């Protein structure tokens, strides 16, 4: 069996839209790749029954529409090549190797999962790569995981749930409970994300400690407060939610924000100061900044 590999240049602004577009056109899998000194790209795999010329035309039309909306589109054209079935499976799995994050976490796909404790005594988090964002291999997810570990280590108590806004695969919520949080509340507006997160909670044996909710932050009760809130979204979304974050983070609580381009993080920090949030820690991974913010002065 032959599988088509479609390679599409991408950017931070266009990657999410292109990824969704490729899934909607029947992709078997989509991999986002970023290498030092090279522009980011997406590799998508399609069954042999798909029309190679039709796929190229469709993605070229979509990129043209992005360009007309003001997005900067690479001059490098998409390419499509055939792969044997075994090569595609190998290429897919090779894109998701186990990755150590922080001092305690090991993120693994299901085919690399190990019985019992992971090597070096690390806490194993099993994530099935799929449509939802968050496998631990993206700089923003890695930064959030490292700061999540730091935040949980600094909290005096862990009785209440951790709130994960825009949970994606559920990786942050799952990591939170595996690192010792009593429970996690994970919400997302995307049904595919909730389905992916449910599958991953099952693989990690923590369905009883992670509550999944389809919806946005407006679904939370007016008086809900959390010791720790994590949100791996984009910078403009964080800026629109400053007041809501201020209501959600309890006195002395912490806030982990990801999905911020390194050049944008200072503006995000400045925007949170009027709400009495202070920078506790900053992680920059592959050009993506993640922030740990605290609000000790609020009562």
C-alpha cells in the first residue's frame, strides 16, 4: 500500500489552521516539525485513494486564502511524494520519541509506554498523538510542563483541583495529577480535544481524577477559585482573558501560560501587572515562551 506524504511550509500564525485543514481533508496523521535554522513545516500523510493533484490544489488554494487575509505565506511550494505503508508508520512514530521534561516527567506515546516506573524514576505520561494539540514535543507544551512541575512543587497544599483551560490532548491535566495534584478540571471548546483527552486519561489510569468539560471558561461557576490554573493558548487569547484569570486564580495561587512567541512575552507580562500578577519564572523553548505568574498581593 502507498501513502501520500504532503509537506507544507508553515509558521506560528498559520500552523493551527493548516493542521485543521489537513485533518479535515482526510489526513491519517499530521506532524509539525521545527528545526534550528529551518522554517517550520507540516508533514501530513494521506491514503493512496486520495488524489495527489487534488490535495496539492486544495492546500494551495487554502494558503492563497490565508495570504489574502494578511498572513505571511512562505514562497516554498507544498510537495507531495509517495511512501510505502511501512515507511509512513515509521515516519509517524519517529516523530514522537519519548521526551524528558523538567526534573520528573517522561512523555511517551503508547508504543513506548513502560510498565511501572519510567527510567530514572520519572513520572510517565502517555499521550496518543492525534488531532488535538499537546504531545509534549512542541516548545510551548514543554515549557508549560516544566513550569507546571515547578508550580506544584511550590504550592503549600494540593487539595483543590488544577484548572486546565484549552486542554487539547489533556497532557497538562494528566501531568498535574501524576505529579501529585488531587484532581484536575480540564475544559476545551473542541469536541475532538475532549475525545482525545478522554482517551489519554484512560491510558494513564486517571479518569477518576480528571474531569473533562466541553466548553469555554464561561462554563465555570462565578465563584470558582483554583490554586493553580494552566492555559496553553495563544498570546491574544491570554490578553483577552486577563480579568477572567484574575477571578479564577485564588489568593496566593499561580498561573501558567503557554503558547506565547518569545518576542511577545514582555507585552503579556505587562498586561497582567494591573491585575496584580507578578512573574515568578520564565521558560523559552524553541522560540516559545511560557510564563509562571503569581498573585500574592490579592486577597
